[in-house]
């Protein structure tokens, strides 16, 4: 019976992808105007092996002055999680809420660090309520099914 106990373990958290573009440098750096900042977040979960899943959180940060990009940063932070013997109805919340909450602080640090290394003041991503985000996605998916 002990081999059927629920298992939730973090195997590894790692930086999967990072990119930085400054397509309008150096001219855009001489602008005095404050740039606008657009931040997009995404979460994806994929099976890696039997009972092992990769959960990745992606942040895209784009700053612009007028219609010109100052910088564009995309960072994908991932974690490998062993998840076994959990009821099927708990798998969605685990991979959509619990795992992203573990990965997200690493993503925040890497985004701020990459932007600062590019010569800009760091952009600190706000705390995210992954439960609300997950519930919103579930509601949208349910709405799409009923239409």
C-alpha cells in the first residue's frame, strides 16, 4: 500500500530559454521619454516521462517608446516535477497552480537580472495569483465548450 502514497517532488528548476533584443539601440537609448511596458505571462505543462512533468512559466517583457521597441525580453523558466498517485481531478490544479508558484520566483529573478545586464533598470514582475489565473483559464475553456 505504501507504493500508492501520493508523490510530489521537485526534481529540478532550470532556465530553459532566455532572449534579449534591443533592435533600435543605440538611438532609442538617447530618447528622454518614459517607455511603456507590456508584460505577458504563460504557463504550460507537458509530460516528460511516466509520472514526471515539465512545467514552464514564460514571461515576455516589451518596452516601447512611441512605436519603437526599446527592448524585448523573453524568459522561460521550467521545473521538472515527479507527480504520482494523485487523483486525476487534482492534477490540473497541481500543474496549473502549485508548480508555477514554485518556478515563478526563479523566473522573476532571471527577468530582472537579464534586463539589468542589458543596461536598463530592472523590471520586477509582480506577484501572480496562479490560482485566479488557473480558474480564469478553466472558466474560459468551459465557456468555449458551451458555445
